C-alpha cells in the first residue's frame, strides 16, 4: 500500500461558481426583457416561488431562414 495522496477531482477547495454583478450592468448587457439563468438555491433563500413553468425561449435566427434555389440534376444509368 502507498501513503501517497490521491489526485483530487473537481473544483479546488474555496473556489466558487458564482460572482456578483451589478443589476444595472447586467441589464445594459442583455436588456430588460432577457431571460437570465439564476441558481435555484438563491431563489429559495430569497423566498421566490420556483414552481413556475419553464420559460419558453424563442430563437430569432429561426425566423430568418432564406429559401435556397433548387439544384437541377439528371441521373444517367450505366448498365
């Protein structure tokens, strides 16, 4: 048996996944109507109801599909 310390996995001790951002900076970046992901734990700690239906996100790029011209071709059979 070896007394070596095994390599640890995951985030280093003391690191976090979240940072604090001023709301005015966030609104300036994404706009007032944007949908922003928020931690469920943060919502629970601030007594915000999280039992709502998921937000349906609409992609504007899907509306901008241009119709491509048809490609004409013919098939030749060699027997």
